[in-house]
């Protein structure tokens, strides 16, 4: 069992990773329950080894790196009740797509695309988004979930890796025959399926021939199969297409679509009165496509749709909102993916107030989501909050860490030079017997308030005593006896200068 080979294949972001503890196995058709979160720790060789040995927690890797490249991507098909992996494999083969199918921990499918070297995350993501739409899983999660990490604070999203517990795993790869293979056999398949950058560029997603090749890809795909549900939503989508293509007589096209494509529906075509009601409702209105609703979202390819003559074009469509992350601070902030781009939300208010949300999205990624109803917005945010993922706070970002840093800065800055006891009254820091001595009043009003510190006077005073090693007391200064605080002396950082080593060929 080659740990190094496994690490080489699934490498990604090194400064953070995902952790999953399974606490309950789901029954048939149910997702396995557990606790998952992102931790800001470097991925060690031991973590890779423990994963393959089956020692919890299982390892989750974030595919996108700090230079916004990846060596793998994945479509996460969230289906658990008797998923037919062989059927999916056959469909992939018929489309001649270079993908490997794995069983996920809950019985669904992870469809991987591998590259021999690091390539732009956007390229892999765009390819997989198009592929997922053609496969009929356009609503599935696609990794990498973002095309860019905004900063060192941003961790992206992780995927639980396969082969937890090595060859005795339930998370295995399938060969072309739909047979589960061991780890060494997977390594051989990887060598066959990994793509060069040129090969990846040339991957073509074949679309079905259809009368809707000038319109939304969702209609193109849905009309190729027997439609089993969503008649109301599908005919709504067709009405928006027809109004664009035949603006003068679109009404006459609707009945024909209803009878042609809903004929094999379990309940047959919609009643004529219902269809006429929908025509009347849409007459004289420009309501726009509904791309994020079932079943359209399962076949959605927005990038392609924008290029279609009668697709969404430049129409303002509310973006896809996914993968809410909560950074665990006293006052949490959030990351959310907006059409695959990362947006930072300073607090929970941005998920409660549509106006604030739209403004911050426009400010950060230069896209202005269209206004939707309060009910629709709450639907999106409720779904985000139900699946929120917790992320460890960056080192030094907690309120206590911030207060400790402010205290150290204050003591080092105000203790420079010749400082006497009486200078304490003017905000200086006096040092004696290995202790910094200062007045809390001056520290709070003269330093913290300038740093936009938000905690009140008494709470801050208590935090200093409980968490920062400060002691309260009084000191006699002349005729005064002010209240003071003492803390162990902070070591002053030494200025370091390293002479640049010049190369021999350096002319200077």
C-alpha cells in the first residue's frame, strides 16, 4: 500500500484540511451521519497514512491550492438509495469522457477527473460543470468548489477521500466493468486516465441533437428522456424560451410542447385549461428563466446557456449559492460560494438581509444578483444554514488573542526610554521586578478605542485578568494611589538583518 502514491494523486491545499468523524451509519437510502469541519493544520504524512489504515478521523483534502491550481476535480453525486454505478459508468463511456467513478462513503458516487500536473482550477471546474449537466447531475457539488482562494484566511472546501481503510474500504474505485478494485489496481487506472493540460483542453462534452440547441441546455437534456416530474416548472421554462424565439406567436407553441413531451408522463399532458392559464399569466410579462429549480438545475450549464441565442444571455439570473462556511470566532464571519466565486460575509446579518447580501456580492466579485422575493431569499439562506460547515479560526484571530496582542503592543511601545512611576498617570508603562505596570483606564481609552475595540470597559478588564495574566492593585505615586495593573514583562523583538547572498553571475 503506497502512501506516497496516494498522496501524490490526491494532493491539494497543504495549510488546511477536512476532518470527518463518523458517529452513525445511515440506513439504506440515508446519508451516513458524522461531524465534519475544516481545521487549519498542515497535512502531514501521518494523516495520509492514518487515512489508509482506517484510523479516524478520515482525511478530507481541499483540491485548490494557494496559486489557484489543482491536480484533480470531482462531481459529488449525492444519491444514496441503490445508486446504479454501472449505469453511470456506461453513460460516461458512451460520451467518451476520461473519468473514474468511485463509491462515496454513503453509497453515492464521486466522479473524478485527474491531471498529471497542476492546472488552473477554473479549467477543471468549468469542464466538470459541463459534464455534470450532460450526465443529468447538474445540481451536484463540483470540486474545486471555487476558482480562486481570496486570501490565506480562505480555506476553500474539502472532499472526503476514497480508500479509507485501504483495501477493506467501502469507498473504492470501479473499473470499466463496474467492478470494485483495490488500491493498487486504482493506481494503474489512474495512470491510464490522468490527463495532460493539452488533453484536458481538448475534452469535449457532447450535447444531444435537439430542436432546443439554440436555447437552454436544460430543455435540450430534459426532452431527450421520459419526463417523470416537474411538468409545471418545465413548461414555465419552455414558455420563457418560446417568448424569446417567437415573440409574435409564442402562445401557439405551448400546447404542442405539452402534448409532445408530456405524453409519456405518468399523468399524461397537462390539462388544456391549466396550460391556457399559464399562457395568460405569462402574457405581457418578462419573468425570466428559473435555472435553480428542479428539474432544470440537474441539467443546467449556465456558461453554455449564456452563449445560446435564446438562452439566458445577459439576463440577470439569481446565482447559485452553495457551501456556507462559518469561521469559529466569538463574532463569526462566513464564506459562501456564489456561482463558484468566494464571497466573505462579515456577520450573520448578510444572510438575513437581502440588501446587504446583494451589496457585498457586487462589491467583492463585481456581480449584482437580481432582487428576488423575501420568501425566495429565505429559501436560499435556510438551505445554506442547514448545511453550514465549521472552520477553525485563523491563529491569533480570537478576541482574546487580539486583546493579548494589543496589550503587548501597548506595553512595548509605552515602556521605551526613561519611564518613572509618575509617568504611569499619563499613559506610560513602568517596568519593575519583571512586571509591566500601567493603568487600565489609559490602556482602554488611549489605545484600545483607537484600535476599534468593541468590548465594553468592564468586560475588557475582566478578560485581562482571566486570560492575559494581568493582576489588579494600587501604587503610591506621590500623594496619589491610582488603580494599576501588572503583567509579566514582554520580550522586545530583536531587529534582524540578513545580508543578501549574491549569485556568482549577479553583476552587482
